[in-house]
C-alpha cells in the first residue's frame, strides 16, 4: 500500500490500513457483495475532487467553479448508458450508495403510504425492500412475496396473484441473497398488468448483466438501481437509471429529496470503473464468476452441504445449515473468519432462527475471481470450507436470548487454539499469496 505520507502524518491509521491490506492479501474474501477496485479507481476516488462542492446537477449547480466536475459527471452518465446498453434511459450517478438510491426512487415516484411489493428479507430481499426496521417499511406499505417453499425459487404465477390482489404502485425485483436467474421481463409484465412501476435492483449482479451472463432489465424496466462497489468493482456509490418520463421525479428524489452535495470524487471513480467494464477483460471476469460459482457449489454439495435451491446461477450461493440445527450460521462465519475465509451469516427462507443468529451462510466468488482464481482454486476453497462446516456445525445456539452473545464469544475464544483452524488458515494463505490483490 502506498501510505508514505499517511505513515508520517498519522501512523496509527496507516498501521491499521496496512493490517487490513495484509488480511485481504493473505485470506479469501468470499462475501458476495465485495470485490476489488483497480488502482485507477482508487486514485480517482482519493483525488482532489474530494474538495469540491457541487449541489444540484451539471449546468444547474448552486455553486461556482463546477466546470470540471460537470464534465466528469456527464462523462460518467454517458459511460453508464453505453455499458448497460441503456441509451434511451436517463441515469443519475449521484446517490451515495445503494440504500439511499432505493429510498430516493420511492420518495421521487411515490406518495408516503403507497404500496410497494418486494421479496422478504429472509427469502433474499434487501433491507430497503421493506424490512420492518427500515425506513422503506416505516414510510410505505410493504406487501412481501416469497420464494416457493419446495423449490426455493421465485414462483412468478404466485407473484402475479399477489400483485393482482394488492395493486401495488411499485414492484421490486433484484435481490441480495437469491442464487438464481431473475426474469426481469416477467416482473415488468406483472407490474404493467396492475398499473405498477417496475423497478429492478441489480446491485449484486451488475457485472453479470454487463458481461452478458445474466439477463438484463433493459430496455423494458421502468427504473433500475445499482451500486457501483460490488461486482462492478468501482467505488462505494450508486446509480439510478429510469425511463425519460421519470427523469425529473428521480432527480428530485435524489436531490434535494435524499441528499445534498454529490461526491464528485466518487463519481469520477465510477466513471473509471465503467470504462474498465467495457473491456474484454471485464467480460471474461464476469464469465469466470459464473464458472467459479458452479465449481464451488458442486464441491460443497459433493462434500455433503445443502444449498438453498440446490445450487446457483450467479455469483453467490447459500448454505442451508438447518440439517445441523437452527441458528448456527454465526458460528460458521466466526470459524471461517478465524481461518481467514470471510463469508457472512444470512437468514434463509423459512428460517426458524432470528436474523442475527440465522441458519444460513452466504458465500460468493467475485473477489477471488478478481484476483485471477479459477475453478481449480474454487474446488480447493470448497473443500476447506466444508472442513470447517463439518468440524464446527455442532455448536448450538441457546434458546435464551441473554445467553446467545456469550455463547458466541465463548466459541470464538476457542478457535485460535484449534488445530484445524491453523491448518486451514495456512492452506488459505498459501493459495492466496499466489494471486495478488488488484490495486495493492
């Protein structure tokens, strides 16, 4: 890491950044919502554009001195439309991240109390798709749909029936922990059949859409949101695409509806990432993500683990731990973390356990793919992950809520001394160091 100035000015922070660099370089990052930004993206994101205020939109700023940031923002919009083949859409590149982007859509297009239809969180939806603790559910009426209990996949006929009954103003597709292909056209058609606006949140799969390995929500979906820091490999930001008829409402929903001055340094970095996304190398990366997911899923299944829906079509897979007992996802997350494999615990459909102590684990391939790993490395990773699952899945979650945190703490305290953790950690490091982290 190039932290010479920072080491001089703030050695404490510099040391922590260096420790994180070592952690990322020596371990397996397998959280599906993460990936690596290039050095060029990081350079733009840390540039002097950080110093510039630019409220409102290009050509209509409330501040002077915006000639250069206007050009950058317009270039970012142009590249966004080109890479997604969304030339007829308006795109707003100012949202600070995915959650405010989604909320800006609701604020811009709906009235408070209007009905939104979206997938339940524990079935794969996002917090901003109507979780009861989120503003989306506090400000709007949420009608959830679920995955089919048997197949654990979307049932479009059932979704259509719910839409016909409740007549929502907005129907959301696109999810945070759904491992199968999404038929955006069916969602759009369902929305139109009840007079609703169709919205697709492709934050997780934007690179797969660009790379042509997942169906696109363009050119029919009314509104499309995406983050820029997941598979797209940009900085932490977001974009909202919309049909031209919604342009004014969406722009007002972002500013002044949800936020003030845009982060022009981030917008510049998004523009860099979008240019990178137009290359053959990026397409190959998107294709390899799918190949790696298939190899990882096949390995885990062969090692005796159960996957939600029986496999994956995209960048992520969900391990169902209910065969071992409810609420054990947190123990596996902690055990894998101790072995330098980062995943995240995750609620699963019909999870009998509470959200913070769920019965699922979510695993993804984008980060390791960005490092250059392929199917052989995924098979090796899958076998190491399975060893941890089988060794530590017996840990039990107490029924008493007051005892749960202590049980996890006591479990973590045993991990450093466990021989399997040390063995897996060394094998992970041996593989990881063969594939340097981009941007470091």
